[in-house]
C-alpha cells in the first residue's frame, strides 16, 4: 500500500504561481512513478503530469506544457508540481497518484491522494 498526502492547494490570482506537494508513505516510494491529475467542475478527469521513479523522465499534458513542472525528492518521499502562469482554466481539484509504471492517464493509477482544490481567480 502507498499512502499519499497532498498539500499546497488554495486560491491564487491569474498569472500567479502555486506549488503542490505530495508526501508518500508505505511501500518503497522511490520505485513508484508519480503523477498529477485534475478534475474541473463538470469536466472529465484530466492527466496533468507524470514522472518516472528516477525522475529522469517527465510527461506533460499539452495544456500545461511550459507552465507546470513536476519533480520529486526521493529521500523526502515527496513529489512536487510547480504551477506557473495560472489561469482560470487551471481551476480544479488536483490529485497526486502513484503506480509502478509511468502513466499519462487520468484514471489508471493504483494509488491516489485525497485531492486538493486549486482556484485561480481572474
């Protein structure tokens, strides 16, 4: 089992930045690929970003490429999502997720965090 606890959500103005964190515990975290997924009101869940267990490979949705950066600190068992140039289109509940392989999927991860609201005001 992997437990994921998120932090760093909240309210930010358009054009601003926010950093999400996701702390993992349980089985060997450093061998898990990690991802971020979001769901806006009345919309389907959307893949945002993913990172391999080593951190050497990253993947992004086209909608966030160039604005968001995923990273991880394995000694701290934590994955981050740095979000810059935020717009109202980024308003959503953001979930971190873990799996044994990297997934650019919004649904197929084995483990999920509790989700945290990010609201971008225009």
